[in-house]
């Protein structure tokens, strides 16, 4: 299929297995300027723009958003700050067709993350993809396969992995500073008020609703989804455990030194408001790794809450000698014994965008702090917990096959039931 034909196709009605981008990737030297397109510029995309523009020999050249009004606003702001005007697109496929673009930053709603990243890999682009790396376990597995097949650098946007303090704290855990670790606790306490109830309506002329929906089933436009509240609808988001919570699930796996769990159970629901949210406001999930004999707890709270030892969003690791607090994205503290005797602590940041660009130049995945495999595992922990919530049962999971061994209904949630034509996450990447 000609790339030009693909781009001009209004609905992108192409066979998923035959997706054919003319892959073109330059060999980049240390001083070559890297050209970046940012996909989705209303939320996290703004951080992508600032993060990439702060780096030497890196420039953001194209802003992509199905809401043209937002894209134009960001472009005007960009021009005022950086002194040049970026290109604007509503259809991300046009960027994939542009062989002058080296990298894409994927800051779309969750349901687009894996497909946009896979298409980017197929088109020869390196990818910085926001958390969660995928909307489902199946999509995460396909993203890993695409990155490997096309030899692409795919960085997961969990920036705490580049924090000097967090990396130091993890090494202390590896060195046994708190003894044998038996429990990791993830705290996700974010202020998430009611979203109210909003009607369906005609999409505004400046919004390409077909492109916004992408892989999801066709629905009528509503401000209950656009722009931020899509997080609370299963077709587009994954609830707060799959939003803010991916930072914490990622840190939990990293700190415990484990992969996907063997057992999971979850409970939660909507207790505060009768609004349009589909995902739970409040949620608790319990995980177990049998071989390592370790437990994990994930707690989501949406409203007034105490912090847990000062942790609002972050993790606590418990060991036979003491415990470690890891707050937000840049700090850790260690305490020992029953008297909470203070131990080492650190508070230093890092630059996750710079780390990505370093790997883009070196072509070494070993240089990455957030490799594609972690995008899959940290996202999958949230998906597994959500599936346990939806089935309301204790589930046994096989990390090797990435399937539940005791529940057919649970396995039905491993992937989207239907994809819209032209927007399928392919079986063969």
C-alpha cells in the first residue's frame, strides 16, 4: 500500500495485518539534531514539548491533536516561547508518513498508546510513550514485540526511573538495607472530584471525533470524555490505578524485584458520587508472588485522606530490618526497627527525556531507564487488578503465558473485544 494512499484515507480503512509504512530511520550522530512530533498536546503532551525542547540538538517540529483548537493554542504558545512555529496535524498517521521525523512522543488518551507506538515502530520512529504503555495486557505484549522486531527505542514515561534518588534507593533495597522484603505498598491518593453527568451531543467542528476514538468502539461525542475525563471510562482509560497508579505499580515491581504476580484480588467501587464515571473511585488490590513469597498492596483513594507516613503518591517497602518510604518521584527515606531509627535518605531528580534521547543516539536499550518491557509489566499489574475487580473473584495468573488459569471471564478482559476497522492492534506486528 502506498503511504500517500494510507494517509489520504479518511477513516484509515486498511487491513491491520498489512499496515505498510515506509520505515525510514536516520543514523544519528552525537551532534545531529533530532526531530520530534508530539501526539496529544492537551495534557502530558505539554510536558513532552517542554522536556524535549530543553535538550541540546532536539527540536519539536510537529504538534498533533484531533482537537484542532487545542493544537492551534499550543502552537501559538510554542511560537511565543521558542520563536518558531511548529506544524499542526489532526491525523497522527501523517506524522508517521513524514520521514524527516525521528521520534514521536505519545501523550494521547490511553486507548491510543499502544497502537500509536506500534505504528511508530513500524514507521521507523523511536517512541516515548506515556503511561500506561498499553490499554490492555494484549496490547502491551504487542508493543514489546514491535519494539524488538523493528529495533526501536521505546521509552515508558514513568519519569521516576530516571531520578537519581529513586535509583539510589532501589540499589539500597537490592543491597538488603531493610533486610528481606516481604511487602510493597503502593499509595495512589489523588484529589478526584465528581465529574457530574453530561449529555451526548454533536462533536464540535474543530474535533476529529473519528481520530479521537481511534481503536475504541464508536460512541457519540460527549464532554464526559473530552478532554480529561476519558480516564474514568473503560473504553478509553483504566481508572486511577491505570493513570497516576502506573508510577506506583512500576515502582512496586522495581523495588520488589519481581515481574507479574501469581495471585490477585481486588475490591472497590463508587461510594461518593452518582456521576458519569465507570471506573472505581476507591479501590484496594492485593497481589502475591509465590516463588518470592512477597505480597503487594495497591490503595486508590479519591478524596479527603490521611497520608501514609507522609506518602500521598508513592510506595512503602517493608523488610525484616526496617522499611523504606519512596515519595512521589524523587525521594526516599529508610527507617530501622521498632523505634523507627533513621537511616539513609535522598532527594534528587533526573531527566527522563534526556535518558530517552541518549538511548536514541546510542541505539542501546541498556542505556534506557524505562525500557519497553517495563511499560508492559507495570501497566499489566494495573490491568490484572482491574480485571479482579470486574470479576469480583480471586484470580490465579500465569506470568509465563500471561493468562488467568482459573477464570474464563477474566481472560475475556485481556484484550479489547472489538477494534474499529483500520485501528486494530495487529496480531502480527
